C-alpha cells in the first residue's frame, strides 16, 4: 500500500515539506539537497535488516548483500579522501565524534577544541554533551583582531594542558583550516590530531579545501553537508591501530545495528562525489559563497574575519543596523522564504537565543544551480527582508518573489 493510502496525514506533510523546499532558498550552511538516487537507496528495503558487525563478520544471517554494499561504501570513502581506512557506520556526526573520542582517549583525558560560541560544535566539549561529561575539554581561541584561529593560543594551551588530543574542524568557521600547523603543535606535546571536517568534507574531497591527511591521525565527518549524501557520519584514518580501536568503538562500543539503507545511500553519494562534476559543484559552492559575501559587504554588512574561503559566512548584522539581532534575521528571512540560522558572532554580547549574526551557506543553493550573479539577487532579497522585518506585507511580497525566483532552479533529479 502506498504512503498516501496508508497514512495520508504523514504523506500530506511530506508533500508540503517538499513544496517548502522547492519554493524557498536554503541558506543553512550544513544542509543540502540529495539526488533522487541517494533518496532511493535511503528509502529502500535495506531498512529491514540487522547487520551488526562488519563485512564478513556479522552477528546475523542473510548479510551477504549488505557486506558487498558496505565494502563498496568503504572503498569509495577511502578513494574520495585518499586514506587507508573508513568506518561508514556512524549514524551521525556526533556519533562519529563520540566513537573517535573513545578510540583516541580514556574517560577523564584532556583535549583541546574551539569553544561552541566561537564556532565549535556541541560534540567538541559543550558541557551537557558526552564530549564534556566523559572527557575534559579545554579551549583554544580565535584571534580577536583577525577572528581566525589563534595558533599562539593553541600552542600555549597545548603546552599548559598537555592534552591527549587536539580537535580542529568547526561548525561556524569561514576560513581555511591549517591542518599542518595543528599537527606541528600536536607533535610538540605528543597529542593526537583529530579533524572534524563535517562542514567542508565535499570541499576536501575535491581539493577545494586542503586535506587533513597526512596531518590528522583521525578524521570524522557527516555525510550530508557539502558531501551531499544522506544524513550520517563517517570516520577515516591511516593508522592501523587506531582503525581497530575506531571499529570497536563504533560497534559494539557506541552503536548496535548499522542503518544499512543509509550505508547504501552513503555509497551512492560517495560514487557521485567521485565524478568530475562534483568537483565543479564544490568549486561553484566556494565561488557562490564569495559572491554572496561580497554582495552583503556592499550592502553594509560586516563579515566575521572579513570574508570566506569556504562554503559559509558569518554575517554581523550590527554593521547594517545596530539593533538587528540574529533572531530577527532568522524570522524575517523565513517569512520571506529564505532559510538560515542565527549564529553568535565572535565575542557576541547577546545571548545564544538572540545573537548578533546569521550563518549563511551556499551548498544547497549551488546544488539547485544558482551562480555568482544569482547571489547578488539573494543578497538583495535578504537585505530587503531585514529592512522590512516589521512589515508582514513586505515580507509576504518578498516571499512571492522568492518562490517565483526558485522556479528557475529545480531540485536535483
Ligand atoms: N548542526 C550542524 C550545523 O548546523 O553546523 C553541525 O553538526
């Protein structure tokens, strides 16, 4: 029986959501639109099966097809990132990070990361997360002048704390990460280097951002951001001992049965990412981000660190109007058909529920085929929404314009 026959309510909500996605501009830096092929694998009969264990060593019968699928996903991930080992089973980026922590550290060990409010992630030591409950985070900082990683603070903290691991890779950082410099500091204090490339994985895979290999000991990523696969996680390494520890810490350490429909969808996405057109796509993501950044600066917005090298930017709204908050922007944009998230600006005096900024990213817009000239239109729509944030009529008018504009850029198929 089809979904619409068996559960019309959920079918209707999915249809409404599809229309929402089609008729709005998706500017959330961590989101994307997957291909029909990825969706088909994710919605397949593979959801029916337990496959606890790894290819050739399962705890359930009937896993032959699953072994082949997982091996293909592993081989493609290794080829994509140029490394020796991949675990494709983590259900999410946070799960991947937990398993990576378990492989590198003992509970109670110290590590260094960037604090959440400066661009880090929940799983990098936020006090309510396992990364802070079971391990001891300490933080390096951004340079207040350049608003980029302050390597002097990384070095100082590393020598002071003598951490087991140093974590680089962020949720809200618009600049290139210097993995080599991080590794040099790790070597000075005997720490492991862990790179969480969730945001930039697609860029890394295609050379639009330098690779964490050979510098990082362990690399984690999600598969659904710039990599444009299903929601999920992935762990990579070149170190054999660490690879064994990673496998143990994913299963049985922190997960049971893998989501094999998602593992298959990851394999499909990795296959797509190995094609030349994915490289062109990732280059266009960066070009679009730079075009959007330039257009916003022209309108009077300030960008944290002065711009972007990757797929995202942090827009300090106060430069345009001291009273604007991130919460205002998120709401006004949504009412006008543009989806983004409020985000703290470095040293933001406002609380996290308000903030002074928005984080914008171009991966999803680029998937729909928008180019640099379209970014000028997007910046204009965005600015008009903010300036008209108190007028429901203005926002509704822009919403219609956005919906019309979106018709030129179909979803992937
Ligand atoms: N929550 C994701 C983001 O939006 O950056 C990170 O996992």
